[in-house]
């Protein structure tokens, strides 16, 4: 057995347990009231399976493929955010978070915290009266930003997957997925801004594309 084959099997075997876990989590939500937790569990199960399929495809290739990396980043971010939203359901909230949620509920805003975050909370309250939906969206964007930037820096597919696995296993990052803090959004917008800035640098010879990426990058940095 080659080293590559052994590495592939080592990475894929534990991932099969993820599918079993999500199936159990999805079934368990059927015994609770509410639709949002069931919805999150179901999409977590679906995108976990999809992420494993993408991982298998990535491991079959030697060169980094940006399309595969982006597909993996999107699907795995949804799965991971679903997981931590269910773990910390509906969300982890500090006094600052509670104040922003109160502003969103009352539709009355102040500048003690960035009002745009409370306005986004208000939009999620159209669909859900608890903060779980907002926490899920925040977690999705947070992990997506991390995985996308890692994909820009990785020299090989295997190094990318190992780096992602290392990040996911860091306990210090777990609470931030579902803690409704402006700091998490600042980090997320800055990372996404870095990604589009790198796109602008890579496409600097194509003036139209470069200007677009640079504009998006500056917008994200301003939001951060």
C-alpha cells in the first residue's frame, strides 16, 4: 500500500463516523418542538455527506483546484456551522449580544455597537424569533472565510485538508462559531477582504476583473 493510499484511508475512515453522527442528530431533533433545529440538523447531515464526497475528489488529485476548494469550503462551512449551532442552541450570548438582540427586537438602534449587526439580526427575526438562525449564518461565514483563505495559501490538496482539519479541531474556535459578537464579524469580513485582495492582485493585468475584486475587498475591509 502506497503512502498516499494509506493517508487517504486514514482521512476517510473517521469521516464515515460523521455521517452516522449526523443521522443520529437528525433523528433526535424529531423528538423536540420547533422547526429550525430540525432544518439545521437536516442540512448539516446533507452537507456533511456532500463534504466527504468532495474530500474524496480532492484526495484523488495532486494539484490544487480552486473550484473543488471553493465547493468544499461552502459545503463544510454549512456542515460545521450546523453542528455548533445545534451544540450551543440557540446561541452563546454576552451582555453585548443581548443588548444588540434587544435593539433588533424593538427595532430601535443606538451606536454603542455597530447598528448594522443589529439590523441583520432584525432581518433574521422575520424567519426565526430566537438567535439560532443568526448564529448559523455567522458560523457559516466565519468558517467559509477561514477555509477560503487557507485554500489560497495551500501548496497541495492534502496540506489544505490537513490545515482545515487542524483549524476545525482547535477548541478555542468552537465557541466563536455561535457567540454573537461583532469581533467574529470583524474577523470574518477581514478574511474575506484578504481573499478578494489576493484576487485583485492575481488579475491585475485584467483591469475590469481586478477593479471589481479590489472594490469588493475595500468594501469588506470597511465593514470589518
